[in-house]
C-alpha cells in the first residue's frame, strides 16, 4: 500500500501499498528485540499535497566487527539498485522503531534535522511494535516544526534562544496524519483473512491485563522525571551563580564610579574603563535543549499512559457491565 | 690554594712556591699524607674539634679550588655560582678575618679572577664563541667582582706589586700554623691529629682530593679499614714508585700495613714535630722531606714483614705509666664522647674504644659507678651507630645492645647504692668508690625505650615470611624480659612517671598476645603434652590480671594524656581479644575516645583503629552483628583498612605522597606479628553486612528512599553481578556474595553451605580461638535472618502460613519463630497477625502492588521535581527582591550614580513585566486546579500550602494503611 504523508506543503501522507508497513514490521520482527531500535530509509515521491511513501529498505544492524561500514555508501548502492529495477528511489525520510514510545531523543532530533535540512519534505515514521502486538497498529509520522528547525540551524539552545523562538515541548514536533491506501485486491484479501481468523484473535483488543505495560511506562516515566530534576537542579545552580555574579558586577561598577567621583573632586583623571565582560565571565549556561527533549518525552509518555488507561477503563467498565448482566 | 699546602709539602716546596698554582698537587698530598699518618697513630688518644679558623679557611680554599678549575675550563656559569658562594663563605668567616686579616690566598684569587675576567672580556672572538649562558655569567661576574674588589683595593694592589712576596708570607704563616698544630698536639688539647687530617685532605687539590674525599665521606658506612685503605691508596700513589706494587694487594693487608706504618711513623712524626719547632725556614722543610721519605720507606718495610696484632694498640689509650684512676678515665670518656655526632667520626671505632675503656676500668677496679657510666655511653653510641633514623640496627649490634643493657641491669640490681637519673648534673656525679652512694647521670628507661623502638624497627625491616623474622622474633622474649626487669627496678626506685612509661612498654608487649593458657583453663582442657604444661608453669600470672593491674595504675597515676590513651586502647584491645565484650565496650564508651581521637598523633590513631577492629571482631564472635558492623564500618568503608591499621602502604601516586612522607609512614607500620588478619576482618564485616542488609533489602524492596547499610557490601554484590559467568565461588568475597544471593531467596541451607565450608573454615573461621562456637552462632543467625528475608519477600504470595512449617523450613524452634514474627509485626515490618489456636500467620494484603508502588514512587519524584522547580522560581524572585533593596540602599549612598540607578529601576520594571509573564504560568497552574489570587506572593504561598496538603494526603494514605492494620489487629 502507499503511505501518503502530508508535509509542510504536503497536507497528509499516504502509505501506498501494504508492502511498506509490512516491511517495517518484518524488519523489527527479524532484527529488533527488546529495547533495541531498528531503522531504515523511506522512499517515495511528492504528489500534489501528499507525500506518497511507496517503498523502504532497512539499515543493516551494526555490529562491533564492521566498524568501518559506510552507511552512506550502502544507501547509495541500495538506491542505485532500486533505480535499476525501476522502483521509486527518491529519499523522503526514514523510519525507526520505538520501545514503549521512547523516541524523543537527541539522536532523533539530530538525524531528523539533517534529513529535513537536506530534503525539505522528509518525515520520520515511528513504529511502536509493542502497541501493535496488542492489536492496534501504531505508526506515526513526525516532522520538526519550522521554529525548531530555525533553532537547530543556529545551534542556539540557550534559554534566551528558546524563549525568543517560543519553542516549548509541545511544538517541537508536528505530527502528520497518515493514510494507508491499499489496492482493491489487497482489501479483498484482508476481508477474507478477517473472516478466517478465530474469535480469540479478533478480540485481542479486549485483553484486560494491563499491569506490566503500565509498569513499564511508569518506570520509564520515572527515569525521565529523574533526569528532569537533575536538569532543573543544574539550571538552578546556574541561575544562582549568575545572579551572584551580577551582584558582584554591580558592586564593582558602583565602587568604580565612587572612586572616579573622588578622583574627579581631587582633580585627577578618572580611572580607565575596563572591560567588564573580561572581569566577570558569565558562567556557562546549561543547554536547554536536553530538558526540552526530556519534557517532550515525558509528554509522549503521559499521552501513552493516558490513552492506555482511558482505553482500559473503558474495557473495565464494559467488563463490569457484562458481568452484571451475566450474574 | 695549593700554595697553602705547598709550604707544608716539604719535599718540593722550593719549586712550588715559584711554580704555577696547578702544579704542586703531588706535593700537597705528600704533606697531607704525613698528617694522615700522624693522625692515625695518634687518633686513639686525641680527637678534638678543629678550630673555627681552620674550618672557615678550609671552606674558602675549597671554593677557591673549584673556581680555579672552572676558570681553567672557561665555565663562567660555574665560576659565577662558586664566586657567590665564596663571598657568602667569606662573610661568614668575617669574625676570623677580622682577627687574622684577610687571607692572602683570598686576595690572590680575587686579583687573578679579575685579571682573568678582563682578559676574557677583551677577547671578543672568544666571547662570541661562548654560549649564551656563559656569556651572561661572564658579564655579571665581571661586574660583581669589580664591585667586590673595591673593598680589597689595597690588598690587591699589594699583591699585584709583589705576588711572590705575598705568596711567601702566606707560606710562612702556614708554617707557623702547622708548627702550632704539632705543639698543640703534644699538649693534648685543642686541635688534634684527627682534625688535622680532616682539614687537609679536604683542601687537597683535585684528583687525589676527590678520591680521598670520597673515602672520607663514605666512612660513615664503610668500616675503619676501608677508610685506611683509601688513605693508603692515595699515599702509595703519591709517594711514588716503591709503593705502587703494594697498591694491588692493598685491600686485605692494608689495615695491618697501615697500623704498622703508623707505628713506624710515629717516632718519625715526633721527630718531625720537634724539627718543625726547631727550624724556622724553608730549608728545614727540605730536610724534613728527606727524612720523611726515609721513614716512610722504613715503614713500608716493616709492613711487608707482616701484621702486628691490633691489640697492641689498645693499651695505648693511656700513656704508659699513667696511673689509671677515675678522673683520668672520665676525662678519657669525655674525649671519646666529644667526637660523637661529628661528621666523619668513626662510630664503630668509638664503640670499640668505649668497650676498651670499660675493660680497662674493670681491670683497674674502678668501681661500679664508672662502669655504669661507661655502659650508658656504650649503649648510647650503639644507638648512634646508624646515622639515619630509618635504618635499623644490624643483628650483631642489636645483640651487643641487648647484652649491654642486660649487664647494666645486672649491675644496677646488684648494687642498690647506685643512683641514676637524667637530672643529675655532670658535676655532681659521684663515681668514686666511697661510702656515699654512686650518682650517675643517665636514664636507663630512655635506653630501654629506645631499645624497644629499635626492636620494632628491626621487625619492620625484616621480611615477615623469612626464617630471619622468626629468629628476630625470638628476641622478643629478651626484650620483654629486659622490660620486666626494668619494671621491677623502677617500681622500687623510679618516679611515677617513669613507672607509667615502663608500664606502658610492658602493656604494649602484652596487649596483642592471646593468652592461650587462660583460655585453655577456662575451657577446662588441660595442657595435653608435657611441654605445654611446662610452658604453662613457666608463664607468670594471667595476662588479663597483669593488664588490669598495669592499666589501672596508669589510669590513676599518669599525667600525660598520651600514655593513658594508649593504655586504655591496649586494655580494650586485650579485653576484646579475649572476648570480654562488655568490659571492652564499656571501657571504650567511658573513655570517650571516639570523640577526640582525631586529635591524637598517627601512631595512637593506628592503635585506635586496631582496637576498634578488634572490638568489632569480638562483637561478631559474641553474635552482636550490629555492633560488629558499626565498629568495622569506619575502617572498612574507606577501603584503606591496610593503611589505617598500619599494616602496609597502599600503592598511590607520587603526587599524593613524596618519598619523605613514605618514609614516615613506613616507620609507623606495625610489625607483622602484631597484624590483624585483613581477610578475617573483611569477612567478618561482609558477613555482618550480609546479615543486616539482605533482610533490609527485602523489606524495602520498593522503597524509593532506601538507603544502603553498607556500601562496600553492595559494591561486592554488584561486582558479583557483573560477572559474565558465575562459577563456584573461590575467594572469600565470592563466597559471601553467593551466600547473600541464596539468602535473598530465603534459602538458608545454601547460604549456610557457602558461609561455612572447608575453604572458609581454613581461610577465616579457624582463626578464631572458639571457632566452633562462632560457627554455631553464625548458623543460627543465618537461619533467623533467612526466615525474616523469606517472610519479607514472599509474604505477598501467602494468605496464611503455619509457623510449624516455617520452623521446619528454617530448622528453628517454634518459640523462636514465634518471637521473630512477633517482633516483625510489632516493628510494623510485616503486615500480618498471629492466629494463636492454629499457630498460623495470617497475612493482610495491605502491601501495595508493584504498580501502586511505582505510582507512589512517581508521585514522590514528581514532588521533588516540583520542589526543584519552585526553587528556580524562588531564586528569581529572591534576586529581584535583593536587587531592589540594594538599589534603595545604594541610592542615598551615592549621589552621582543617580542616572544608573534609574536604569536599574527600569530594569526592575522590566522584570515586573516578566512577573506578568509568569502570570501566564499561573494560568497554567490554575488549570491544574490551584486556587490563586492575583497577588503573586500570596499565590505562591498558597501553592506551598497546597503542597503541604498534598503531602498530608499522602501521609493520610499511609495512615490509612496503618489504620487498616490496626483494625485487623484489633479484630484479631
């Protein structure tokens, strides 16, 4: 099927052909386990206001042995080969699997930035295998917002920079809606498969046990919160030292002026101006990007938990109602 | 400077006076040799300090020599350096110069140096070639000497006018001087031959001098004959062809040769001296040289014939026919002692001399007083033998020392009428045999203390795994014996302080020894073999009683804090070693040593550490696991137990410790036989940590604020976890880690088998005197703690569990199980109740599930986060406040700063704008359901109030848990 992705000028994304989704899933099944992440390249083209993703290929898994493996080389080779067999070979982004929704990281930001910098319409597809395993396909497309792009371009992650750009954790990434479009034949096949599948398979969705998933989420949430606190403490220290220095500076200036005044009254020339910035080097401001990312990550976790719990509550109520009926 | 000697060198003086300064090396030594010989034969009689003048002049000549050498090789930098030193030395000898006039050789150097420098300065070519350093030195030196020479203008002018004359003058003066030397030698006071020897060779010209000097310098370490060898070596080269063949085999024969030669030369020297006195001018020197030559040859002849026994020399200590009485001996003794501590004094010879003196005084029946005095000095000089504090005594010296002290004590015991004391003045001594008691200056206690220290040093410096160590250790008995005898002696005669000191020595030799005899008696076992029984009989009273008696005396009488501290520590150690836990603990607590031990000196601190460790081990043996852990925590947690106990140095960077410190630390080391087994220590610590930590970990599995009881134990656990492949445990640590893992599962049998098995027995447990009892205690503890762990870990799985099952599982009696569980319930560790009729524990499912736990943790963490956030905000507010205040204050202080001030105001307003900004945040907070009024501060306080509420709510929740439990309990 084709996946259409709407980018800045593209409004939505179409994943044409099941093939792309299947390939991504297969890639994870084969190579990713646990918290390990698999990545790959998306190929496709922009049609009108849609980004159609028509194909993809995985990045080979890194091992310790082939440290000198050239990824770029591999991509070029791959795309050339695809062109030879006349398949779409335009690079339109990349995909990545995620572990319990933990994908907002510096690495993702950096690589998406470089993609988006080079190819304007690039997207990153995040595939959540665990949610998918629970019965609902979880595939999301993200792009960096133009504001964040600006900041990344300038590499200005200071507090002021972020404030000026008014970037918060909420508007770092923008999600692009996905539409999966299949050919009629595949649709027919799907219908047939659904008919054949057992009842139990169909109602995987209704599974009530939720503890472990939630626990895991909480665990990771907690880790992030810890990081956040650390970051805040760091920032706190910074601002404290900054204010202290400001005071010193202020005192120094006052003293200097007093002295100058005295000298003037005595008819002496005033003291030469000194470079205050040299005397008082401002402390190194901690980069705020990390805390922003952590906040973003916490946000996604919260979203997941919220979503999950609301679903579960619904299920529980349903089960209760059913039980009441039964008894 | 060679001219200085040239006069003395008789054979070539004519030549040398006119010759260049460089030539008369040979002559210089020839003269020197005479003096040496002269000195050697007379050294036995007189060794006294040389005069200040000689010393100063010698220093000057030395420096001048080096300067001349540097001049020769055009080393300006060296020249400059030496010149500066020379100036300084000259200043130092100002007093003498004032008296004697400026020495001509000094003037000569100044003149020469100036000429030389000017010459160099003119030589543009040469200057260019010179390297930068040298050129710089040259110019600065030139300036310096110009300035300096201004002070000596007249003298230099004189010298330049008539260099010959001044040289001769100098010679004359020298002549006169040497004459006076010999005279003074005859008189037996002032300068002696020895000093002469010291002075001249030092001033000798380059090659020979250096050779000799080396010998002289080395003589601390080398024995007498080595020294003589050296002298002989230089002699032979100097005196020319005939001696050269001797040189080869000099080594072995040298000593004999020398002594002989000296004997031979002796008369010659006498003659020479006479002649010196008689003749006034140079011609005399020539004659003398001839004579000398002859005599020397004669001497050599004799040498070749063979050695004459050394003994021959000994009686020469006193002139023949002198009546040997006490004043003479004392005088002699003082003479010998005056050389003490001087550089180049041959210490071995000194000891010999003292022995000889002792023998003489004994021969002549001079009485015990003088004997004691001489003995004191022998021992003192034995201690002096090693110039360095770090080196230890050689075995033979040590033996001698012990013998001497023994003899001294013998004398003291036999003659109760001898009074010794440090404060008896030299003059008020009464050594003569008379009705009055002897009074001798000296302190036997100091000597014995020093001996004890030497013993420690010997033990420190012996390889503890060698037979030598065992041999040395055998001397411990003698040392103890001596201390015991001294103790008896001082108990009768000494002052309280002295008694305290000697008591401490005794304690120090007792506290670390385990009293097997008493132990066995307590155990009710008779000594099995006969030898053991003998040993038992031979041993005195119970060491505990001795310790008690000695320590209590010290507690009562001591006035120095240090001795009492040491005594207390030793006492505690001794108690702990013999498993008298309560006494030891009480003493430790009563002494309050823990509070102020950090002010003590390092050796006392080491003793304290040792005591604490021993206390901990004692507590462990008694089954007081917690006490044991607490006592050992400080030592073990640092990871430097070895260093803290003074049982070895840790490898560390040189930055942290330089060589000097290392030496000091080495001196603090405890001898090996007193060591506490570090593996035992660690094992005890780890096992007690395991017994405490594992149940604690199980109880607080989900507690976010769980603290570690023992970091080191956790570290070991982590190390164990990191292992990729877990084999059966090998080392003691691995055993403990494996046991901990088993205990975590509540599997006491496995735990037991890991803690107590063959390997661990041989490594650790058998080292305890009551190994079996300790093992039983351990098993018991393991069972109990495993039960607790099991209940903590698996209580959530059970609805109820029968106590009988538990008792069976952990092989404990029912009452014990009952008591353990009751205790857990009372301490609110276990949410359960006991059902009496069925003997079961009924669990209350009040423990939160893991998800709930997680949520609680998260809530707590978020609380922390919010707090931190508040702090950031707080800071901003605080800063503004302070800015504002300070501005106001500064406002009226400085008037001209008004402009800026208003700027500041503007800034403040801006910030107010920011505060409005932060209102936005407030909006966010409102969304969260906080109630805020428009006032920022009020809102903030309210928020804090909210927080408090939140916490309260949380506590309520906990309270609910408690309530639930209490409800249950009451229902039960």
